[in-house]
């Protein structure tokens, strides 16, 4: 039987080969589900296979059965890669096998969370006194923020929702943009508000919530109110006018939540920080770290301006949980009790990039998107649908049946393998959506991507 050291070295060798070759491989998965089942769906052995054999089998299947989301030319679903230090730190997290729930279970994770939260708030332009929770992704971050909002606005109305639930509670008005991400509506569903019991505010042609329409909506509303704004539309990259929205919501006494899944981090860019002007006036903000911070998956962050409400919305005590009288217990700010040390890879990524390096990463991705849009816009067969303000590019094929032509182009592009990007629908139109989020993407990768798109676009 191999030792821990032997097995981990063998696994590291597989990982190194995978990462060293990912930049030039076919970007989509190269094995079908049936192929993978033939490799992996073996009868569960009575006595167990050797550890080496199991790791080799997984590595072999993963070489062709993964999508190269770590690669330089993956532009689908606003997925970043993982900077080397973050990947290495994530291995340490697995080796440590710490439960990040309470300080006494893992002092190091609790302290790393504190340090990392401070760095993140500084980079995002949020006040140091805001509370922070490290969750699975922006879905959980939106859920946690809106659970905190639910507690806060109902508590102000004299109702304890954690104790009494929503039966008989004062009506909470929830106001969202018509372009809010679906995770907002899913969070509202899970919180008992209902995904459809929402007032939707019209957006402009780029997907920005119209502040004048928000003001008109709130003028007709009384009682507890939650407003959901957005920093970075998932299709166009457009930003709601956060500062103007904050003024309107403050005048109404409403809670303002901002979904900043990836757009929040323009705050770290000297040339694009204006896009999130007013973010510190929000009551809560949600983001993903596995997008633009480029760390491994299972990494979202929620921030709130109301630590007491945040803690009250999340915390349930138990006799056997020994909470620290002095140090922060991470479980008090997230829905989960048992969880891994999610902040550790973020700590490693930020410490190795530094403030300047992180800002340069954001600007580099945005500049790549601008370069790509310019290359595609120069071809008369294609139409770029959005103002490229950050890292998102929406492109469509012109012609007599542009929807069919665009969908066919997307399918051919994914099969061709130089890059991978997803199809979407924008304002009723089929489009190809490209999200430039990877730290390792170069100008040459952008040019190769443009050439591949032009190649698969029919005359």
C-alpha cells in the first residue's frame, strides 16, 4: 500500500500533466457521458481497489472528460481559472481537513477568514466594519444576504421571522430589476418570498435598472422593502446606477442588496472603479471568488453593513458548540455549520497577486474583451450587441434568419475546440456570449478565438 507521500506525489504528477497541457487542448469535453461510464461505472469492489489504481482511473477519465475551464480560451459562464497559489492552497485545505465552523475547530481558518475579509472589503471599497461570510458561490451569497435583509426589515417592523416564520408577518415588498440574475429569484423562492411575488423594474437597452422607474415603483410602496440591484449584467456586463439607486432606497428606508457576482471587482481597477460608485451605501453585497479572483470552485462571499442582523439571521446555538468569547466563529455568518476553509485559496491568490496585480488582472480581462469585440465587429457578417464596458461580449450573426445562423455558429464553435463560449438569448435574440475571466488569457488567445469564430461563421 502506498504511503500518503507516495499517493500525493502520484496525484500531483497527474495534476501537473493536466495543467501543463490544458492551454492547447480541445477546450470542450472530449468524452461523452457513455465513454465516462464505461471507464468509471465499475461494480463496487468487495475488498477495494488499490489507491494508485483509483487515482489513475480518475486522472485518465478526467483528462478527456473535463471541460478546460482552467484554460486560456474558456469564455463560458463567467468562469475564471485558478491562479497557481490558489490551487496549491486548496490542496492544503484538503490535507488539513479542517471544519471551518467554529474557532476551536480550526483557529487557522478563522484567522485566515478575518484577514481575507479585510483585504476583500478594502479592494471592493466596502467599510471595514461590515460583516463577511464565506459561502459556496453567489447563489448562497445572495441567499444569505437576502435572509439578513428579511430579518432586518421585519425586525424593524416588530416581527421576529426566525422565531415566528412568515405566517402572519408584515408584507415585505421585494423590488428587482427585470434583468436581475436568476439566483436572486431562486434565493427569494428558498426564503419563502416566492420567485414571482416580486415587482420588476424596467431596464434600459443594455440591461441597467432604470432609476426613474425604481423611484416611481417605491413611491407606491409602504412598509418593509428590499431592493435588489446588480453590478455586472451576466450578458452585457452593464452596471445598474448604484449610487443613484442607493439615494432612492435610502429615502424610502429600504434595504439595498447588490448582486456583484463578478462586476464588484471592477472596484480594484483604477480605470473602472467608477462603475461601482456608491457600493458602500448598499446594505449587502454578494460575489463569487471563483470568477474574477480566479480561485477553485466552492467559493462565494457575502458582505453586509449590519453585522448584528447578519449574525441573527444565520446563527442557531447548540449546547455542544463551544463558541469563542473573543474570536470570530465563522458559522455565525453562513448557512452551513460544517464546511471547508474556503477563504484559504482566496488568501493565497490575493497575497500572491497583491493589490496592483489584482487590478491589472481585471483591466487585462476587460482589455481582452474590447480587443475581441473590435475584431468581430470588423466583420460585416457579425454584430456586437453590447457596449463592452468590462469583460462581456455579445455577438450575433447577421442575415435573413440570424437566430438560426447564430445558434448554428455557437454549435460549430464548441465542436471546433479552439475556445468554448456559450449561447444565450438577449432581448429575444440568439447570441454568442463570451466572458473573459481567466488570469492566463493572452492577446494571442484572443486573436485565435476571433479567428475561430470567423471561421465557423457562414458567409
